[in-house]
C-alpha cells in the first residue's frame, strides 16, 4: 500500500478514491493559480477601459481586454488566462505532482495568453480530445446538441432541412455532426 492509498483509506469520509484525492490536490494547485502574481500582472498589463456592454450598467466603461484567439474585446469577467501548453497538467499519480506544479505554477508571461471563455473551452476540449481547434468547435456544438431531449433534437434537425431523421439519439447526433462538417455551420 502506497502513501496515497493509506491517506484515502484513513480518510474515506473525505476521499472515496485515489482519483478524488488527486482532484483535491489539483484543486489546491488551481487555487494557487487563481492568485498567481504573473497571471495578475498579465491581466493588469493588457486591460483597458472599454464601453460597458451591460445596458443596465451604472458605469459607462469597464475594464476589458482583447482575446488572443478571436481578437474580440471582452469585459474582464468574460476573459480567462490560459496556459499555452501542448498538453494539460495531468495529475493521476503521485509522480505527476512535480510536472503538474511546474506546468501550472512555474511560468513566465510567455507561457500565458488572455482568452475569452468560449475560446478557452474550445482550446481545452481540443487538448483533451487531441483534435484540432476547428474540430473542437464542431464537437462543442455536438455536445450541446446531445444534451437536448429527443424532441428538441428532431426539431433542430428539421429546421436545418434534414428530412429523414434517425430514430436513435446516437444516430441523430451523428447526423448533426455530419451536417455541421459539410455545411461549416456556425450557428
């Protein structure tokens, strides 16, 4: 029995599995990331006053910045700081701790980019699935489609002009994916 197994065994009321323990550790590292000095300096360096996009807002301007992917300007609450990494910081065993800490916390400004939440989600999905960004954008749409109930899926396929709608959810999802790929559908 290794140390992690012992920790989990002695604290089953806190962690039900090794995986839960490692999720806890990664959460601790991410909390450190949320207050990382280099991250905060990057945000301050690139922020600027922009027109307040909230029509009910009390101030005419708010802090914002440009997304490094789509190059649109967003208010700060719609932006995140992303690590520019080829791979994500995996943490599934004790020997991953050093690598995870280094990838997440031992950084310089060039390791980071300011990115809108939508592009960050796409980038993360791309990394997790090991697919190009363009395919990840399609998969994001497919994931949203998959979450709909059968009736909504069928209506959406009909609105796209698809007449012979498949009977099972898996087949409807594949129909939708194929339609998006063939038509470069951006809605």
